C-alpha cells in the first residue's frame, strides 16, 4: 500500500498561470477568471507593499489547488480557493484556507470576508468549520450565470471597530 503524497504549498508565480487557468476553467466554467485577472493579482503579491497572498498546491509536477487573499487595512477578502475535483474531500481546501488566514494575520487584518456561490454547499460548510458566518447575499454576483453570492465574515480580533463592519458590509443585503 502506497502512502498518498501530500500536496506542497508554495507562492503562486506568473509561470503557474496556465495551470491555474486550466483548473479554473474546469471548476468555474461560467465565471472563470481571466489571465489578466491573475496577472493583476500577482502584481500586488510581492515586495514590501504587497497586499495579496496567492498560493498553489502541487502534487509532484501537477497543480491540484490554488487560493488567494487580498488585504486592505484591517479587512481581508478571500478572492478564490480551488481544489481539483479528484482532491475533493482530502482536506486540501482546509489547508489552503488555513494558509490564507495565516496571511490575513500577517497583514494584521481584523476581519476576513468572502463571497461564495449560493449553490456551493461544499465550500460553505468548509468556511463554517473555520468560524465564518453568513451575513447576507449579493444578488446576481456571479455572471454570466446570474447566480447569487452568500457573503460570509470571520472576525479575527475581538476589538474590531464598527467602521470596519460598516465598510465590509457596504453593498451587501443584510439578513437577520
């Protein structure tokens, strides 16, 4: 019996974009990011003024997942998390999210926000396990399919002020 290889995480670089796009188009065919979107995000991921953290998960020579986070002041936003279908249920999504939350801490963010397709129950359960709470919806957020997004928030510091809350909830329909 062979031991499964654990995917290794490393910083996403420009030469990963083709492999990332291949996985992106497989997992998100209706609303896949473009090459330019990834280039733009990576442009903000290095150096002393970096506001992004993007990682890839490799198993041997194969890219099996990726994730990205953007930060602005005390607020971080999970931009994307993707895991190859044959790695669903292996814990790789948790590993990627853990890395993004480490980055949010390094960026000194008090809150982490994200949008999740309303029909992506698997992802919602992952985020809930990490303490994210649903705070509202964004109608028709995912285009061109016109699919709603569930907005979720994780507060990482007990002293986050109301200014951060009002900024993060702008444009969000709040329920409850």
